C-alpha cells in the first residue's frame, strides 16, 4: 500500500479511503481464518456475504493475474453472463477494484466499476459494523467487495488474490468452481518466502479439495509443490505445456492444443493484449472455461469475440489521451505497463525485442521506470537496459512532464515507455 492508492476525485471518498488505509498493520500480508480473527468477525457482522456468492473462479500467481481475469470477464460477458470481479491494485481510482455485473435484461452484458454512491454507502456500513476492530486495508476492502457482490445478482465472480494465496483474505472462499495459478516468480518475498518452492507453496494454498486447478507455465522448482498439493487434495490439475498449450500460428491465429480429455483443441483469434505471454494466459483461460463448461458453458464464438475485446489498462497500453500524451510531438508514442518485478520486466523485454526485430522500421524506446522501495529495481533495470535507448528512474508520485519534454527534444521520433508500480499517472 502507498498513499497514492487512496487518491480519489471524490473528496468524501478519499477521506474514507485514507481512513481505511490507516487500518493497515504490520501483519497486513498475513490473515488468520480462525473464528476469532477480526476479519472473520467482520464478515459475520455483515451477514457472511462470502457465503452468498455465485460460482467463483479464484486466481493466484505472480504475474498475469489481472490479465487472466480480464480475459475471463471478456469471454464470459460475450456469452451474456453477468460477471463480478475483484482485482488489485487499481490504476486510477479505488472503484476499479470492484467490478459489478450488469442488471438482468440489459442488452449489453458488460458491467461497470462500483459507483461512487454505492461505494460510499458500503464504506459507511462497514465502518459502523466493524467498530474499532483493527482489520487491515485489504481485509476491509475484501469484505466490502463480498458485500457488494452478494447484493448484486450475477452469474459468476472472478476473484484475484492480493498476494500469496494460502493466507490471503480471498481464500476464505471454500469451494470455488475452479482455481487458476498464473506463472510464479519472485515478488513479495518478505511475506511469501525467499525461494520459488516457498512462494509456490503460498500460491498453492488456493487449491481446494476436488476443485480443478489450471496451472500456467511454471518453473521446474515450483512444479513439485503444486503437484503435491493437488494430489493431497485430490484436485484435478491441468498443467500448461503438458495437458494443454497455446501457440501463435503462421496466419496470426491462436491455437489451443490439448492432451486432456476434457479440453478440446481449437483455433481462436489472438487476444488483443500485446505480447506472446498473453497467448499463454489465454490458453489457461480457455482451458479453464472448457473445464467448467457444465456450470458455465461458453461457445467458441463467444471465446473468439471475448479474446478480441479484452479491456485491461496498464498492460503494454498505448496512451493517446491525457496531459502526458499531449506533450508528444507528431510521430512519438507513449506506452504504459505495470511491470514491477523481474518477471514482469522480462515480459516487457520480449515485446521490446520483438519490436526491434520487426521487419518494419521501429522507433527507439526510452524507458521511464518508477518502483516502490521494496521492489528489485536493479534486477528490473538489468533486464530492460539492453532494449532501451535510455532508461531514467523516477520516484513514485513524481510529475513526469519535464522528463518527457526533455526526451522529445530529440529530432528522432521514438516511443516512451513508462513502467513500474501501479499508480495514478494517467
């Protein structure tokens, strides 16, 4: 959590968000699900809204969680389902964390971020019900999301862990219809452990007895942890590059290839999110949807439409509006990506490498990098430097106007990529 997380154009909401931000405590990354925990007590006082939800798909991992949920949401909405989603952090305002499905009968199945009025009402209710109990920011906001979801009918909930999984607030959901674990790498090591098996063990905590788990591509060090947990719980495990894989075809389509009896091989359009890693994320999404088809059937047409209309800001997104974009001379481009760890930087590097080797002439890329102090800044710089015409560090919260203006004095049009921790820059 950082102070920029609670910035909000509505001053009343900003004051309330600032108040719950102050609720954080040193154990914010650890949650106790015993009956006497403050978080469980808060849920009880709210009527246990987490027990009144539609089917839940629970998503954990290090990188790709948000993109995976965005793909699931796009495809499920293309089929006409009402979809709730809980993600973090946000890009512009807190409202983005809680996405509510459309009302039954609307022609357009797409929902919307929680409104200011609804958010304000729920904040007041939870303040009253919680009293002085020292819940953390994430415990408070997760309870708020569950309450919002329980009061707005929908067909499915897409639930992203905050960090880890085993002790995460969201892991109070005892029986999701499926779990998805995206690639695991080094992040939040102060909470999750200093090696991949330990981190994988925390992520594997969302695997539930008898519930299918779809596993993105994992390192050889992490795989045994997931296999052991799934075996112990008799949870069907579908592993990328073993039970299924996704690849780009010569005619720029996406092919899902399956070796699993419940997943069918098929071809689809490429997802409209940039990067080969998004094709891997899409493969896990499509495998997941085929596994849960008896509960939430989805047609190939809806999969195709959904993959072409994914909306997920801040993931190799070209910025064409706003104060920073207005600074650019003709021929310049502004891009943004939320990569804030080494694995995320490697994903960006693969895209930059592709740009450099594209048969068409490509522009140089100037990188502006801002990261929280607890992140591996040096590791990210080492990955990105070979692909950057220049790389400039900035502190979270800095105004980037002068940096961008200085870069654009060059007579050669270029791309400017702002990347790092998610905060209110656009």
